[in-house]
C-alpha cells in the first residue's frame, strides 16, 4: 500500500493522544484508509517523556513540518488564533492538506482559510474541533445531507456541564469551579468555558455546516453560567426542568439564531439527562426528525480519534489522487447563503423568571398585569418561602414562548416596581418539540 506521510504540530493533550492511537492502531487504520498512514515528523515547543516517538524525527520548530517536502498532511494541534492561522495558511500555500482540532481558529478565521484551501486545491478538515470524539460534523455534512436542518442545539462544553451537574446538589458555582480546575476539567483561566466563548466557537461551526451560511462567530450571543445559583437550579427542578448551558442555532425565514446561554430543558428530554463532562448535540432535520449525538467532548484519545478520522479521509484522497469529496462546510461555496444572524431581541423563547418581591398585597397582581400588557402568558407560578427576615420572597414564573423584545420591556417595568427588589433573574427555556 502507498504511504501517506503525516506531520504533527503540537504534542499536548490532543497531540499525544493522536500520536498514541495512530501508532497503536496503525494496522486497523491502514486497512480502513487503504494506505499506510505514517507519522513522518513531530514538532512541539517541548518534548514529552511519556510519549515514545521511536525513530520519528522531533523538532521544536513547527515550521520544520511544513518545510519537509515529504509531508502530505499537516496536523495542527497547537491551538490559539494567530500562530495557528499563520501555520495553516503556510501549509496551504505549500500545497499540503491540513487537519486541525482548533475550533477557535475555524470559527474566527475559517472563511479565509477555506477560501485559500479552495484556491490551492487542498483539504482542511476539522472534525475534532467540535464535541471532541463525537463525529457530529461528519453526521451533519454527510449523514444528514438530504435534510433541511432547522435546529442544532446541545451541550458542547464539558466544563460547564460538569459544574451545572454538581450544582444540582446545592453546591455554589465557585466551589464547583475550583473542584473542576483541580480535576483538570477547567483551565486556570476558565473564562472561555464558563462564559460560553468556547461553546460559541463550536456552535458557529455547526451552524455553518448545518445551514450553509458563512462562519459568523462575532455575531454569536454568549451568556455564561457564573451568575447561576443553586436555588435557581432547584426551582427549575421543581418545575420539571433542568438547567443546561446550551448552544442553540435555529434557522428561521428571516435569518438564523446563534446563541449560547443557560437554558431550562424538560427533564424528560435526552439533553437534560446528559451529565458530567459529556457532550450531546441534537440535530433536527425535516426528513429524519430529531437525532442525537452523545459522548466525550474532550480528552486525549477521544479527541485524537476524531483527528485520525479526518486524517483517514484526507489520506484516502491523497492515496487515490482524487479531489476533495465533501465541501469544507458541507455546501459548495456558490451554494452558501448570506442569511443574517438575528438580534437576541428577535429570538423567541419561553422564560423562567425569579422576582425578589416584598410580601405586600397586590404584588403578584401587578407583576401578572405587566406580563399581560406585553402579551406574555404565564404557564406556572410559584411563591417560595422567604429566605430573608425583611419580608422579601422569591416569586418564580414560567412563561409561554414570547419574543425577547417583549420580555425585555416587561422586565424593565417589573424592576421599576417599588415592591420588587433588585434585578429580575431571567433564564430562557426550550422544549425542542
């Protein structure tokens, strides 16, 4: 069989996992690829004593991989934006195919990278960038190619899902975050995970692949989980819901919704039952209906599995000297649509509201009247026992679906009431019917 030479740039968690799996399962992978996939060079800022490179050449200069004329596929696993972009574009300029696990790179610079790759006639593959070892990009681009996809939603950040799972036991956000950092689930600076930026990178890619629109990360709405309290999580449970940090992309006639935020999901829905660091993505197609993709969203060998799946796809094309089989984002460039990303004010959702009110006669009537004036129907209402000695009580309301613009106006009026203390807590709710 023909040899296809691979150069790995970056020997961190994913790079190490990719090297180990590609080495351990070389015979199986060759049988599936129809060619021998040979690791011809590895480059990383530092070596790892726990990874036995054998006779594979190692360098601390990642450009040694690109400049090696024998390398067919460059595997970019260094992460970040600028250095990774320069590396990938340099590889493309030399006519080399690229496999990456870098969701931030694709979400922010993907349009430019795919344009360069199209002109150079090379492949850029990125399955491992979204949901780790779950082959969701392949499912959306290939398995569901017959479908008009209307909704993609899911848990696409394991750190946030772990924190919310542990908070169901009544634990505070800060306490669980420290535990997640100690376990290696969260970075020392957890901002990307807990504030939804990481999930927005992945959602941007999923939306483009599912809807056939350009990558538009800068227009994604992001809201984190750092302000959630155990009481809100407990109230949601009493209402029959579970709070999950979701990425939601929805196609509508006037544009697409692209948003990441805490979301109430019915406890009976499969997404609500995904706990810990696991990921799950729901895709709703007009022909197939709802499908779900579930599994490890991170990890060395789990993510390495997705990297190698892309390497196999590219290696088949290299070995057979054929053209790229699947467009970068699932649609030919001329078939892409410039649909606008809708403002959050145009999003439609049901809402969980927590109102801290003084226990005076007529307060509930005033709140209900404001909601009614803005066309907002109440599905359920709970008045909890006071946690304060001054008579303030939490009033919990679950509404029917309404446009966010109407809810914003109603919340402004409620917060202006003399009997309402502080800000109204608002969490969106989705039934995914």
